C-alpha cells in the first residue's frame, strides 16, 4: 500500500472516529507544551511573579488539555473545565503555557462551532470574562496593545467557529434540498411515464378500434357474398389484408416509441410520421370500402397546424367514424366537415344512424373509453368538444381547436 493511500485511509478512520482525533490533538498539544513549560526559563522580571512549574502544575495542564477529547460532545463542559483550569493556574501563580492557552482557545472554538447561537454567545462571554479574571489574578502587568490583541484573538477564534457552524448548516440545507429535488424528479419521471402510457394507450385504442372495425365489416361482407360473388369476396379479403397491414404498421410505429432509447439504431426504421389532416383522404377511402357512405367537406383556407393539433384532429375523426361503423347500423351515412377560420379549426362528424344511446352508455351511465379519449385530446389543446345525438336522429361530434395551440 502506497504512503498516499495509507494517509487517505488514516484520514477516513479519523473522520469516522472524531473522539480519537481529538485525543490525538490533545496529546500533540501536551507533547509541545509540557517541554516548553518545564524546560524554558522565565525572563528575570517574570521569574519573581510566577511560581516555579512543578508536578501540580503539570497535572492541571494535562487535565485541561485532555478534556479536549470530549470537545465535540460536551463543548460547554469542556470550555468551563479549561476556564476553571486557567483560573486555578492564575490563583496558584503558575505561568501559562502554550498547551493550556491552546486548549482554552480550542474550547471556545468548539462551543461556537457545535452549539447554537445562544449557547455559543454565552460561551464567548464566559471566555472573555475568564480572560479578564486572569488579568486581575495576575495583578495586571499587560499593556493596552497586548490586551486588545488578546481580545481580538478570542473574538476571532469564536467567529471562526461560528462561521464554520453556519457553513455546515448551509451545506446541510443544500444536501437536503438536493435530496428533495431528486425525490421530486423521480416523482415527475413516474408521472411522465404514466402520462406517456396513457397517451400510447389512447393511440393504440384509436388504431386498433378503427382498423379492426373495418376488418370486421369487410369480413362479414365477404362471408355473405362468398358463394354468389367470389370476385367481390376476394376484393373484400384484399381490403382486410391491406387494413390489417396498415394496423400492424401503425401499432409498430407507436410501440416503437418505447424502444427508441433502448435500441436507437433501429429507431429510424420503426418510427414514421404521425398521421394528420393530410391523411384524411386515405382514412375516408378505407371507411368507404366498408360500405359506409362518407362525405368530406373542407371550408376556408387550410392553415398550418401544430403537430399536436394535427394528430388530435385526425384521431378525433378516426374515432368518430369508427363509432359510426360500430353503432350506426346498416344504410347509415356520415358527414365530415372541416372549417378553417383565422382563429380556430372546427371539426364536425355526423351520421344518421341509430347507435347514439348505445355509444353514450359505453360504461353504465358514462361514455366509453373512446369518447373519454376525445375529451382528453381536445382539452389538451384548449379546445371545446360537444358530443351527442343529432336533431332528427343520428349522432354528432363537434370540436373546436384554437389555432394558436
């Protein structure tokens, strides 16, 4: 294991056990401070004012410094302990050493860094009071410059600890906000997946319902005329085959959306343009092949539509004609009218069949899934939809799409 890896591992272990790190800090202070206390001689003016360091002095300094081991868990207690130790040293006349002074400053820093504003302010005031009490016990002997310098040092250490606490609180808030955003992003992603599944379900419903209805009508016609008119039966079967292929192609295109991210190389082959108003002629031709008479009118100057409105209008007409095939009965006729204005596009689909009551009771007293899909599509683009029986019989669907959508 390289030295760099060992150092990184040691740091990780110390971060995991902060009390061990504080104990090592206290031992380091003692290793530096005790030799200085015992081996350094005081200058002549100070030698007469202070007692000679002895074992009692060493015990007090060791007790003060080792208290830093609990500075994170009990910062107020450690500050009180170190302050009391300094006062005892002053009462006994022992000189201060780098170990006990550093322990006192670290205790001040710990209170400011690990407690709230009220406790840290109280600790700062207690530390400043201890500093002044020491000066009185040592009978002054300090210049104004030294007094101001020492006071600024106490305030600076306290401010440093307070700043660290505020920074930790800010980082914790950022982490919490990030976690909330990640959670909200996951919720939004799930909602988007649900919405996409609903959209695909509507698309599949429109495709399958329309084409299967056409295939069912053509198959019934082929069965009835198979013996007396084989050519017409073969033509109906060819129509069934063509409509079936079209249905499979559209279903493959819709389901291909789900595979685009997983298989991007094949996405281009599976996706094709969405149908729109330009495909109405082909849709009407397919419906006419089933025997349903359909007339198409387009009024006004055709306007460019957004892709969403273009698809929604096409699916609305497709669903309405599919419902006519299912419920209107034989000999029914249908009319499709598109009217463009400067502000909107109006789509009307009407028939003279007899299936209005059946269609409206698709699920008890509520409309079927196809009608619900119509409402959702039109509402999505800020439009208006009216569905219901016609005066004189039949069924009508009228939708208005704002062109700004």
